[in-house]
C-alpha cells in the first residue's frame, strides 16, 4: 500500500493505532497471529544428496551411466559363459561420474546464501511504544501499527512511515544505490508514483540510521517490506543453465542418438548376414563406447576449475563453475553506478571563491584553501588514514570536505586545536544549514554551511550574482553543491539561535562534490566497446547525476539515451523490448525495474552480465546470465545472489574476466573438437570394418582406454592453452551459436575420417599383409596395430588442434602442459603395448620393428596432412 502518499491522520486511522500511546499488548498479539512474525520466509537448504542428484541430470552423465550399464551387462554375460569378465570398464566409468558430480557440488556455493544474508540484515530488538510506554521488543514480534523509536546507529526494524523526526538521515544505498544518506521529512507530500528513493517520509527495514532520531509507525513487516519483496524475487528467480551447459546438453543428445543409431544399423547388418546375435551385441557395445567421449564431462569440469583458479589470481572469485565461460560470451554488461563504476565516496572536485572556479585536481590557490579550511571547521564528520586507506565517518558531503583539507595538509584535528569551536547550531533538515562559531585569529567567526540558495539568501556581501550562475553550472554537471558563508561577532551567545547567527552573512564560496568515476573504468569500457560488449548503467541515483557520470565514462552520448524509473514504469514490456538498444542509462530504478531491463536484453538474444553491490541489485544479479558482485563494498545479499565476486571492486577486473572466459571457451571448443574427431575416427574404423569384413578391429576395453587415458590428458592440456592475443577484438558470440560454429564441426568430421581411415589402414595391413601361418587372416596383429595407430595418431593430432595456425609458427613448446601430456600418454600406451601382463589384459600381441615403423608412419600422417591444409587455407602464419 502507498503509505507514503497518505496524510498522517489517514495512516493512523487505517492502521487503527495511536501515535502517542501505541498499540495495546492485546492488539499486538492479535496482529502477530494474523500477520505472522516480522521476518523473511526461510526455505530449507538442499541436502548434499539433492545437490549431487541434480548433477546426475546432465545428459552426458546419463549416457555415461548407460554405457556403464551396458559394459556391466557384458561382463556378467562373459562370466555366465565361462569367459573372463571385465569389471574395469564399468568401474572406471562410474568413478568418472562420481568425481564429476562431487566436483560440481563442492564448487557450487549454497544458493540460499543471499536469503540468509537478507535475514541477517534485520535488527534483533526494537524500541516500541506498547500500552503507552516505550519497551524493548524483539523485532520479529513487531506488527503493523506499532510505534517505534529509532536513532543514529540503529537498523530500521520494519518499513515505517515517519511521524516526527529531528534531523533524521538514513543510509538507503543498499536499496536505492544512492551513496548519500537521505534527509527524512515527516510532513513531506509525496506523489503516488514516486520512486523509492524519493519517499522521504518513509524508512525501510534493514537500512541504517545515519543521523538524528525519529518516531515512526510500522506499515509493513516480514515479506511485505521492501526487503521482503527482494527476498521474494530472489526465491522466484531460478538460476538457468549457462550457454555452455545448454550446448553440452545438446551435444550429449546428439551423441546419444548417434550411439543408438549405430547400434540399430549394426544389428540390422547382423540380421541380414545372419551373424550371431551375441557377436552383434558386442560389436554394438564397441561402437557405443566409441561414440561417447567418456572423459568429456570430467575434462570440461577440470578445465573450468582451472579457469576458476586463474580468476582467483586476478581478483575474481567464481561461485558456479560454468560461470567462468559464460562471462566470456557476455554481450551486454548492466552495471550499477555507485560503488561499481564510481568510487562510492563523495569527493570534492570543484570550488568557487573570489570570482574563480577551480578544479581541485591541480594546484589550488590560497583563497580556495581558506574556503576548504572554513568548510572543514563547520563539520561533524571525521577522516582517518590507516595503512594507507582512508576511513570516512559521518555525512559523506562533510567527509569529502575534510578529505580535501587533509589532502592539502590541513588535518581536521589540527585545525580544531588551532581554531577551537566555541559553539554550534547542528544541521537541521528544515533549515538545511549547519553553523559553528570558531576562534580564528583572535576573533569570533561564525561559519555557516548549507544549501546554496538558502545560504545566499542570508548573505549581505559577496559576488552573489556570479555565485548563482556558478551554482547552476555545477548543478548541470551533477555536482552536489554547498555554500559557505561567515561573519564576525563580538560575543558568543550562551544559546546561539538561527535568527541571530545565520543572517547578515558574508558569502565565502561554493564547493562541489560528486561520487567520481573509478579512473580505470574509462579504459575498461573502451575495451568492452572494442570487444563488441555494450555497457549499460542501471542506478537508483538521480538521472542528472547518472547521465553526467555516464558521459564521462563513454557509456552515453546524449541525454535522450537516459530513462528514469517513472518513464520505465509507464512502458510495457513490449515497448521496453522494442527500444532496449536505444537506452544506455536507467536512473531512479527499483529492483523490479532492474530485472525487467535484464530480461529485455535477454529476450533480444543477448548474454547479460549484471554487476552490483547492494541488496537492490540482488534479484537482477540472480536473473542475469552471470551476476558479478563487489567483494569489498558489496553486501552479503549481493554476493550470495551473484555467480562471481570481484575481490577488488574493480570494474576493470570484469574485462579481465571476460578475456579469460573467452579463452576458456576457446579451449573447451578445442577439447570438444579433439575428442569428437578422435571418437569419430573410432566409429569410422569399427563401422567400416564391419561393413567390409564383418570384423571389429577394436575391443571395447581398448576403446575405453583410448577415450579415458590417452585422449583425456591431451584434451586437458588443450584446456590450458594461453588466451589468444586477438580474443578481445572479436564480437561476442550469439547465445544460439553452436559449439560447432566457424568450421569446428566440419573440421571434427574431416579429422575423424582421417584418423578412421588411417586406423583402418593399420588394421588391414596387420591382418591381411602379415597373415598367420597357413595364410589365415591375422586378426590379433591387425587389432594390435589398429589400437597402437589409433592412440598414437590421436596424440599427434592434439598438436593440430592447439592453433588454427601452423605449429612451426605457433611453437611446439608454448604449451608445456601439452608436451607433458603427450609424453605421459605415450608412456601409458607403450606400457599397454609392450608389457606382457598389460598385453594380456588389452588383448594385444608383440610387434616387429617393421610393424612399429608402419605404425609410426601412419601416426605422424595427421600432423603432416593438417600442416598442408593450414598452408593452403592461409593459416600457416600467426
């Protein structure tokens, strides 16, 4: 309900309460039973088993389990007919599935963290008026109509309408993103469509009271508060699959259909040729094993985990493994302003005195330093420096003046000793001024600091006409402006009054402050543009401030590209979708608005990253394809809802993460291309051999060994390839782009045919050109040569996949992991082929030197062929 737009008498009547005596204990009990506790709904966390089973829903995992089941069935059959059962195959597959699932669960942080953090933002106790007297009441037991008292340092216990206040200011940055505490005015008349940041007669649950005190009436509790609305959005926003997860699921389905199709064809051939059913079943199992890259899920998981470790070293902590890659495909970054693009600290940037306006980033004249000195004496805040970091305590507008003085060698503590304060009149939201009386140069000097129009009206001397023009100019630049005036008095009154002290003033000057952009962000946004990534500012701050910052950062060019929350509310979702590419800045928006913007971009086919630090950002962080929270200034709620946390709160880190993400996706595509070309080579070998000779040249255990051992290490090494230099000069890939786009699928097929024909050739040479005694076909030798050629040729082929350019230009040693993987896999393969005990397990035989030379020649052929292809396709250079 719009309590902020109602008269206080109407609020009192509708809530059936009394602003003086509060509720009775009986009324409070009845309302508590009716409305429930003033706390956020809690959803029971998922158990480890539930999380683990969720990992098992992956299509590739299901296919692996089916393969394990088939292998297990085959082992039981062999045992039933008196043959040796092979238990290694199913055990290895199940182990891969278990490791993959556990890795996924361990890396994924608790999804309930955001809601838990929200719950912890509520105050444990509140001062409430019950039965006519003030009592300490558990915040969870507050009800609508309760009268509460709050003061500086308190957390607001529920959403309340302010009844009366004394200089009340609340920090609502968590909800609105506005960095400056909001002055609260109980009597203010607020229109019904006012955004949350403009409802200055309300205070909101979970926000801190920065200054002053107030009495207020509770109008909403629990899930009915603004915090509750955010919690509901967080609960309702499901975490969708990342583009990579969708592509791998699609790949799994293709491979599943391929394996099923192959089995059907083989059985059909067997029935036509009247071959033994069991032989056909064994051959079908061989082909099914050949079609499925068993190591792919584990390899993708490990490559992503390696990416996570790289990101940590570059100040980005990843919560969900696939998010590493998702950021690399981001085409739109929707960024909060305060604390993300800006420093979240009001900073004095300009000052005007004696007819001159000066930028404070250069040499500062004496008259401006005197103005800053006076402004510092008329403040209540403080700035301390610990280990090189400034700590600001108090109103940000005041601490910006104090920090400027400190930067210029005028520490407030030293000024206070040299020019002691004799009396003061505290800031008041009605007067919009603060006054101190200081002893300066043996004289009693009154210093007044406040809103320019009000202070200048009290002045009788000074260049007021020029000052008014300068004030307007500063306002157009979105600066927050304060005027400083002074006068000399003979005696200090015992009780100074505004009427006496804040009139007949001499105008001193103006100071302008703003929450400035982070210096590194301008270059980062320019790099995003070069990479085809659009940056959009979404903030709860005023449109003038947001637009000024956006223009400085290069996000926006003209004011027509900015939209306010009120204008956005008047647009339908369809209108927003149609115009989404026109707007670069959204100001004075609500958490719901942020989700609408994110989803409109997603509907337009873009992959959206959302950055932010406040509670108000959390729902959009969760709705986005990837949410990035700030680690230092970010709330626990934002961190819990995000996929990634930036430990240095640096927007530039996002650009680094995008670069890493693009490199990781490239490497995963290389691994997929390598594994699929290898598996396709196996399928071609077995399938054509069945068609030509009704013989399977490779045993299931041999295929599994190649897929899990000799293929997996090079595939992992491909995941460690350095990021290519031109990665940030490419446009982002589209959300619907296939993992096989840009020729990857075609190359995988052609390379698979190449490996398949070479392996088939090895089988033919071994079985037909080296016959057994009596001229019979030498199947054991053919199988051994095919097995050796398949494995070693794939190890050689891994170097072809490393780069689209010639390896003589790219460099054989630029990826030391590939060199290590090659020799490790080759060693494992030679153990199987040369050690008698292992020969027995894998059903291979010893081969002569001549036969090994044939294998070597066939195995090196893929490298020679691909180098020639690269030469003729113009990829011989880098």
